[in-house]
C-alpha cells in the first residue's frame, strides 16, 4: 500500500488539480513534474495532466506516477472547481476565464495588454494566483526560475558574442538535455572570444548579482571559463551610489541585467551614451534576463521587442556589433533541470491548496489565513483582487 504523507490527514475530500499544456513556442518546461505529481497524489490530490508533445517530460512518465491523462489543451472543459496550473501566459485573445489559474500572467506591472488579460477573469468569474507573486510571510517568492534564467541567459550571451566575433549572428537555439551539454558549448565560445580580443579577456558585468538570477549568471560564466576578475558584480549598493547611464557597461564585452523594476529610475544604458562611446565601446552583447520589454520602467530602453529561441538576438539600432537577447522564458533552455527545481520549491505551497479550496474541510478552511495552512494563497488572492479592481477602473 502506498504510504500517504501527513498532509493527506487533513483532507476531507479529494483536491483536484489540472496541469495544462504550454502553447508558447519552444516552451518545454512544466509546472509539475512526475516527481511532484506523485507526491501530490500521495497527499490525496487528484492530478490530471494534459498530453503535451513539447513538454520535456513524456506523458508516460506522468501516467506511471499515477496521473490521469487528458487530451491536449482541453482544460476549458475541466470542472469549474478544478484549479488549472501552467507556466506561461494563456494565448490572447481567448475565452473568458472561469477557473482558478495558477501561472505566470505577466499583467501586474502594467505590461502591454494587462487590462485585457485581467478582463478575461472579470468576465468569467475566475481567479488568478500569479506564480511571480506567490510569496511567503517575508515577501520572498516561494518558487522561481530566476537561477536558471540567469544561467541560460549568460550562456546564450556567450554563444551570441562568439558568433558576433566570427561575423555571424546567433542562430536558432534548441533545448539542452542537461547543464554539461550546454557548458561544453559555452567553454568553446569563451575560447573563441579570447582569440578575437587583443588582450585575451572576456569581460562581463552583472546588475543584480546577489539575487537568484545574478547568482545563476555568475555560476554559468565561471563554469564557462571566465576568471573572477573578468566578472564585475553589481547590486543595489553600486547602482544606488550613482545614477545611470553607466560607462562601466560600455567597457565590458557582455552585460547581463538581472533585476526587475517597479518604479522609474535613470536608464542603465541609453542610445546617446552608446553613440558617444563610438569605436571605444567594448560592449557587444546585452542580455536582459528581466525581459520587461513593454514595462514603462525598463532600464534598458535600447530595444523594443522580445527575442525568441528561433531568433535569439536583435541588433541595437544605430550601433554596429551590438545585440540584445531578451527571451522571456530562458529557463526552457534547460527544461528538465529547471522544472524539477521550480516544482520542488512550489510543492509545499501546493499542498496547502486544500485549506483554501475547502477540500480540507470547512474547519480547516477557517485557518487558511495561517502560515503553512494557506496564507500564501490568501496573499496571492488579495493581490489579484487589487489588480483586478485596477483593471476594471481602466475599462476591463
């Protein structure tokens, strides 16, 4: 007999959850993995998984874990009381949303189309638990792809810079089976860059170096062969000491932005400073891991479109040999490892869902505001209600 975890003991009914497919091109990650799905089932959850030919985990892996399989993109037919979990935003335009959705919605920072996104929930009566803002009592995100985003962004930056040195543009990129396979390519890229630099150096600057994303980027650069003195690490202490634009960014080969902004600050880089540097500029590649292209607070206003794995770079207008990588799902470069890490961190919060939905019983539901018993979801719900009201005020 399968041993059930202690969290099953609080269940008075079965808690359903539905893992939907991902429709975004080149998205191979998954919010749940066979490992975490099995743990949910052991805790009394009823887990349904949509078939998805692009997901890094085979459908059979989920079936072996005890999940029910559903056809591709059939979540709109799921019972209304079943939470729908996914990663990337839903396709727009689309039907009104009547379910509770757990996903990255990219609409709380006034990104392009944010009113329309939230309007679908308003009209359908559904609810959004945005994974980007699912936080613990200390305001720290319970699960994030930041480390893998930084790691993958730094890797693509090196690959793109090496191609640029050879007079080429980085071509279409596919996912890697593991970190070792990716590092084999980046180490070769670093060797190529060194051969083209008279001083033999490959220099970089990371803003947000102390966060998850920044630490991932630094780890990639070090494993790829950059020396410590070739990695400039900036965080709030450096950026608050003086205002941008920063000459230091123009003096390195690779600039990686790893911070998200919620308010306007002077830009880190600007067209005017790039033009003024002329031939003295060393900078060749910008990786904007934050990828808030349409955010009015974007601190790198030298590009205006997101790039893709199919076309990873976009040139900076008016600047020779200067490109930007701004892919908004970078961790999909290492989908299996990124998914396992993210889903593992999300699992403790998912196990608290029954307190909020009522599957744990009405008595347990009365404790949903307590830490470890649903508070993480209650905070997310209040945030949704706040932004929904704002969207309604703007015409949703």
